[in-house]
C-alpha cells in the first residue's frame, strides 16, 4: 500500500505542476480594460502572438501595444457606443497553435478583428480560417510576400489570396533587396555568405536578398541552411571562415541568430552578421553578446523614436506600465489595432451607431479603406492588403543598443 | 584553407558533450533497464543550477574562480532532482510493467521543463550564461574557444573517474554485480536499492558537468535545451551499446563527429546538395543510428544484450 500512496502522490504532484503552468500561460487573457457602460456594445480585438518561448520578447510587445490601442480608444470614446476589449492568445510561434487560435477567434462572435501574428509561417496557417469567417486580420510583423501577393509573386503574377488579410509591415520583397543595396553600395561589401533557417520568413528573406545582391554585382561565396532548434553552429561557422566572406546575411530570427553571430566571430571570422526585422530585438543584443557589436539589422518603417507621432505612443506605453518593452513591432501593432478600430468606427457610423448583423464582413471591407496618421506614419493599404508605407531602416548594434544608420525607401 | 581539422575538432567537442549526458542514460539502463527520458531535463536543471550560483555571486566575479562553485551547484541541483525522481517517480513502479516507468519518465520530463519555464525568473526565453574571458587559442589550423577548453578537460577526467569508480571501488563493483543479476547481487548482501540511487546520482552529476560545458560553450541556457540534446545523448548511448559506459562516450564522439561531418561535407557530394548543411545534421545522425542498429544491433562496443530483456 505504501507504494500505491507514493504513486498517487507523484501523480498528484506532476498533475499539479502541469496544471499550474497551464494556468500561468492563461492568466494574461482578457487583460484589456472593459468599463462597460449601460447600452454599449463590446467589440473584441483578438491578438495572436508568441507570448511564451524564444520569440516571446517580440510577441509580448505586440500584445501590449495592441492592448494599449484598445485602452486609448476606450478612454477617448473614439467609437460611440462601442467598448473595445482584447483577447490575447499564445501561438508559441507554431503554425498549428496559430490555426487553433484562429478558430477560437472565429467562434467568439464578439471578435471583429485580429491583430497578429508575428511569424509569417503562423500567418499562413491562420489566413484561411479567418478568411472563411470573413474576419479581418491585420499583422504587424508578417513580411513574407506570398501572404498578400500569392505564391507566384516573384513571377510577376500577383494574386491576392485572402481578402481579409492586411499588414502594417513591409514585405521581404522590399526588405531583402534594401539590405542588399545598403551592403553593396554603402558598406562596400562584395562577398556574402547567405544563411537561412528554412522557415517561410527566413528562406524568403534570404532569397530576395541574394537575388538583389547578385544583380548588383556582389558575389555569394556560400549558402547554408541551419536548424534553429539546435544551438551548435560550429560547422557552419567554420565554413563561413574558410569561405572568405566579408559579410554574413542571415534570414531568420534572433534566438538562432544571436548564438550564430557569436559562434561565427569566435571561429575567427570577424565579419558582421546582417539580418532582417527578425533579429531587430533587444534579445539579440543579449544573445550575441560582445561579439555581436557591429552587426546590422533592417527593420520596417522609420525609427520609431524619431517620428513625432510616435512620441505620444512611447509616452503612453510607459504610462500604462507594461512590464515588457514594445520591441520591434510595437508601433506596427498599435497601428494595426487602430486600423481595426477605425474600420469598426466607419462601419458603426454607417449603420446609425450600431453594429450591423454582418459586422465582420463590413469591418473587413472597411479595413481596406482606412487612411489615418499612425505612429509609424500614414496607415493605409493597397489592393493586396499591403501597407502603402514602404519605409525601411538599417540599424547597427552599437553601445549595447540598436542605432539607426540609414532610413529610406527601396530604390529600384 | 583546409577546414577538415577544425570540423573534426568541432565534432569531437559536440560529441564529448553528448557522451557526458549519454553516461546517465546508459548507467541507469544497465542497472534497471529503464530508459530515463527525463535525463535530458536533469541536464537542463543542472545548467540552471550553475546559473543560479553565478547570479548569487557578486557581479564582477572572475568566471574561472566561480566555475568550481558553479559546477558544485549544478551537480547538487541535478543529483537532488535525479535522486528525488528515482525515489518518488520510479521506485514505486519498480517491478511493475516495463512501460509504466517509461511513461512516468516522459511525464517527469515535461513536468520539469514546464516547472523551470514557469518558476525560474526570466526562463521563458533563453538566459545568458557567463563565458570564460580570453581569446581563442590557435593551434595550427584549429581554433579552440575558452569555453571548449573546459569540455576538453572535463570529459576525459570524468571518464577516467567513472572507469576507476566502477572498476576499483566497492560501490562500483556492486553496480557491476547489480547490472549482471540484481537478485543474486541482493543475495550476496549488496543493497541494490542504494546502488540504483548511486547510478541515478552519478548520471546526473555527469549531465550537470555537461550542462556547465553547454552554458560556457554557447553562452546561454534555456528550458528546452535538454530535449534535443537528451535525445541525441540517448542515441549516442544506443550507438555505443546501451549499458556500456565506455560505449556511451564512444557513441557520443561518433555521433558528434558524424553530425558535424555531414553538416560540412554532404552538400559537396554530387546529387546530395539538397540534403546537406546543418539543417540536415539531425537526419544524418539518425541515419547513422539506423545503419549501426541494422548491422550491429548491440551497438559499437555492445556489451551483452540484457539477458532478461
């Protein structure tokens, strides 16, 4: 009997541990302010982002910023008779979780718009579920061109696959070439080693970069694909060193990019690693350590602290007392949430101050027509659902922070 | 420049780490025929144990001076958890069906991972681990990092210690006897319960040393670091012949070198360009495992296959 009781004890402890962690990941739900008055209607803005795991720094920034947008809209009574709430779900950067979250949003009739996700691969898995329910989705961070322009976007045949999908981030079709032009023309780098993580985002970005760099006359001295789940990149680092490259371009995100940069430099190749918005994070600074100094990242939009419209956002964000910084996509998430809010406003005003019965469809339509000054510049969408704001910025890792070195639009 | 010597060293370093962790799998299997799938997580908690010691020490402490304390901290945390797991999760199931402890091990693995994720401050993403300062050492065509030096010293030392312990000490011989036949060993007056605890504790201690090496080498620890590495270490143990402690180290080194070579050179084989590179290294590691098991089911060194299995 003694054995049985021990067994039960162990089982209870294990279950307890699992249950507690499960609770831990759920307690962020409904953190949005309500303050529902008498006859007001509630509109829920769904947020999907990686709230736990390696990419949570970016994900929590997205969640907080979208949450702030909803709070601001409520505080100023931006849409009469409507109270905004947010519901944040964690996708752990997994396409399968993202799809489940999309189904949950569809099932909740109060959800009229979704902000997110972070990863293009997750975005891909959510698109159809949300489109079938005519539920609008505005991603602050997806940069894969095929999400808005179809699989054959590079062959000149652009077809928008889902009418309900929008994004406030610029695509890799612009970002990769922008980095290539900067490296070739401004930084005078001629020999590049291209590495990617084979994910929708990473491989796409590396592809567009490589094409433009070769077109400009630069030489690709080697290509490699890595598995971002492992942390041993020594064989790749050795290859980079013996390839004699003067710069490394990495298509992927910071959890692998940080250690990769560190290991390349330690292997003896003292050349900068350059990446896209996926490495433009404070976490990258931490992970790459002292070896990462001089590395470059491109990110969408103008540097947020230089835009006058952004100052108010930064201040309000501080005032709201979020624990985590807004990170790379904060401004875009804030603008994405506002795009949904503006669309809801347009729909409600066209319907005598009430939500129509086909609110989701109307909001999706109205999102395509929004046009306002956001914190990242003008927010409006083209016929594919892409942002009309094509500004990009190159940042350099300097003095323990990312410092803007060049901002501009892609010259073709 | 010829990069073969460097790639070989890369592989041996990775392999030594696999070997250190594999010892835990192989010892526990050799004695209780249990595949302790939570061992990867015990490795991970060792890493966090060392990090905790580092965080408690006043900031600015020399890493080299702190290292012995960090190793002790890692070993204490890892062995405590391993011995606790043995006492409360595995011992109650001993003598029961084979699958019960196996499933418990998987559950324990998840529980440990989630516990660290939930309760260790800042563990929801990777935590930076201190690194030994000082430039890399150039030995001809080979560059060796300061973090790797620790592994180069620790792995052979640990192996030598283990060999001595198992062959020469009373407890070690008791372990051999228990592995051969637990019932007879018990009749001869060996406290087999204690021997099993020692096996778990020793395995955890080696995993903890491996975890410190991991932290120093990659500069970070995170709650998921034990999963893939544990799987690889288990593969290494099977490759070398599970139940054989020298086999674990040889299996680890073989696996590490094979993986690195595959990552470095497969893409240069005509027709296999698509299957080369670091992203395919894991696939090639398992191809190697399948090949070895096909032609030599008992593993490279392969002691006796458990006669009671």
